C-alpha cells in the first residue's frame, strides 16, 4: 500500500513535473524509449507510456489535417492573387473572360444542338435548351466582371467593358445567325442582323449600368477606407507623413494638365457652372426627341402594330437608357448630394412638362392614364436614386483625380494634405492626469521561475490594474514591460485608483499570484497638458515625469507631483526632498497598502 501511494505521489509530484519541463525544452525526446525515460525520472513505465501516448496523439491530431488543408489554401491564395493581378488590366481582362464565356457556351450548345438540326423559325440560340449551362456561365462571368469593377472603383472601366462585351457578343451571334440563314434563303438578312446587334446593345447597356453601379460602390468603399486609414494613423506616422510632404514640396514637380484640356472635362465644367439650366434644357430636349420619334415617325401606327415592331421596342429601350445617362450627367456635376438630387428631379420634371404639348399620343390626355400616378412615383424615386449614385460617383472620380495629382507631386494637392495633417496634429491641448505603476524587482521574481507561470502572473497583474483603473474612469495607455500607464481626466480619480491597486495587492498575491515572490508595487502620478489624444502619443513629458516619480516612491507607496497635488484637496501628504522637471514630489501617507 505504501509503495503504491509512493508511486502515485511521484507520478503527480516533482518527478512528473521534471519530466514535463524536460520534454518542454526537448520536444525530440518523445522518441526516446519509454523505459529509458521512466528510469531517468524515477517513474513507472506504465505512467510514462500513457503520458507519451497522449502527447503524441494530440500532436498528431493537430498535424494530420495540414497536408490536405495547406495545399488547398496555397492554391486558392495564388489563384486569388493571379486573378487580382489580371484585373489590374481591366479592358483585356473583361474582353478575354467575355470571349472565353461566349466561346464556352457556343461550343457546348452546338455540341448538343448542331446547326444541321436547326429548323426554319427556330431562334438563333435556344436558351431554353441549355438553361443551366447558359445561366451558370453568365452568372460566373458577371460576378468576375462586377468584382473587377468594384475592386478598381472606376465607372469608365464599366463603360469600356460594356463596349467590349457588346462587340464580342453581337459579333458572335451575328456570325451564328449568318451561318444559319445561308441554308434558309432569308431575304431580309441585313435587317435581322441589325436587330440582333440592337438587341445585344440593349442588353449591354443594362450590363453597363450594373457595372457602373458596382464601380461606384467600390470607389465609395475605397474612399471610406482611405479616410479611415488616415484617421487611424498614429501620431508618429502622421509626423512622418508631414515631414515627407514638406520634402516633396521642396522638389521639382510635374504637371497634370491633360485632364483639363480634354473636351469632355471642359464640357462637364461648363455644365457645372449652371447645372439647373442644363438640367432643364437637357430634360426638355430628350423629351422632345422621344415625342418626335413616337408621335411623328410612328404616329401612323396603332398600338397593335407597334407591339409587333421589335425595332421600336429596342429604340424605346435605348432612349430610356440614354435618358437615365443624361440625368446622371446633370447630377454628377454637383458638389453636394442635395444639388445632385435636385438636378435629377428638375431634369425629370422638365421632360414631363414637355409631354403637355398637343402632339399625337401626348398632351393632357397623356396624364389622364390610370397608371400615371404610379409612373410619376417611379420617376421621382428613379431621379432621387440616380442623383445619389451620380453624386457618389463624382466623389470617387474627384478622389481618383486628386490621387493622380498626388502621384506627380502636384503642389496644391500636397499642400492640402499637409494642412489636413497639421489639423490632425494640432489638437487642442488636453489636461490629463497620468498614473504609472511598476513592479519592484520584477527581474528577480522571474529569475528561476517557470516562464509560463511568470507570463500568467504578470499578465494577470496588468489586467487587474487595468480593471481597477477603468472603474475609476481611467484609460490604459500602455502595458509595455512590467508597468502599466493609465490616463485619467481627474487627479482625484487617479489617486483613488492608485490606492485601490495597492490595497488589492495582498489578496492578489494570496489568490492569483503563481510565483514564489509577491508582487510589490510603486506608483507615480503627474498631471499636465498633452497635445493630441494621449492614446496616440508615443512620448509625452507627462508620462515621462510620472514614470520618474514612480521610481522615487517607496515599496507599496504612491508619489504625486506638485502639479497633481494642486488638483487634490484634503489628502495627507509628506514632501520629499526631491524634484523632477521642476516639480516637487510628495508621498501619499494613506496609500492603501498593507
């Protein structure tokens, strides 16, 4: 019985702990024969076998999945980086992926439905025959394209991509239609091919709109991310950027005047000078063109005849898309979102007023239709939506232009960034009270102790100090090394927190400290002005003086500077025969330690 109890004591006592320390420092020792380890540490072979088996099993369980998961992760990561590198060249990327998607669909479609089996009257390509194939390829391609537009955040790439997709899709379908019509002796082949081209134009106009929306969203996300990165820069990073800008301003710089010289930019600036005038003129002009087309060119046809004319449908669709594009242009030029929405609404109203003119199919009877209230509501919602999206797009384009100017060191842009950073750095000085806590003989406490126990105990001590400080309204500035730096808005709160920390240390040492030596603290408190948010300040005189004051405190004591004492009343203090930075030091007589 005594032998068995002695063996159990060794297996849970110092011998087992010695084995644990040995394997922690020498992981390769798990391959040493079990019997040899048991003899070396005076443990039973059975105990060591169970211990090694559990250790190896846990280690193996964590590693087994890596040969499968790691290659997959590497492959996905490389694929993602490759796709993003290709997206950096958007027009070739869009063209190649669109051509690949069209070729892939046509190959599988005609593999299952050869041209020789097509009968007269069948559609050029029957999408109903391969719905899963068509929608699968289309969805995958659209997701790739929209991701590209979102990532780059530029509307122009969506428009160029739409042109490329239209040319590729229209050409492919027209070639297929031409091959089919060769055997069917179609008399109006040019008209049919023209209708097909117009149909693909209408679809790609919708594609351009969706792509432009994705680009605007992506550009807005980039804009917000850029602002957030600047706001989150540390004071040290802001100072570094400030000095960098000052150096750039002293160097010769390039000019970027090609944008202003382009006709489209001059046209936008002209519209921007009088946006409401152009909104009225363009809205009325677009409505007049549609009224002329509908009331004069097709006025002799009844509704039944019009419904059978795909050309009129496509022309109407093209006009509606052009109408929205013009509305977006007059909203785009505004500097604020309210003006953008107003311009879009004025554009819409000016067009509606034109419909009151006594032209066939228009005039007062046009507004007496039962669905007119619904149409007007939809038009107003559309105008507001277009105004908001166009304004966001203008913000994105302006930011992109500023970025291009910044890259060539445009002095105006550099100066604007310089002033903005100076504003961020020149925050109104704040009066703060800093408490610095440090552990006496912390190196000696860690020497010869279990590193994990030391890590746990010191981290637990810092968390305890932080928790007490937060109860008194303190904000932890730093926990570097063995100390804790806390900022308070009020010196009374800082002193109360310091007393509470010292009074809690006996209980902490008794119940939470895992080291053989107790934690003994010294605390220093100083008050002063800090320029900027103290959480972002790496070095400030207030923290430096508080840290030096802490070193003058006795073990378990609290020292406050003369500046801090001026904000304290009714606290018993004893003056010390020392000064730091012109501040006399005082020892708190009721520190709370025991």
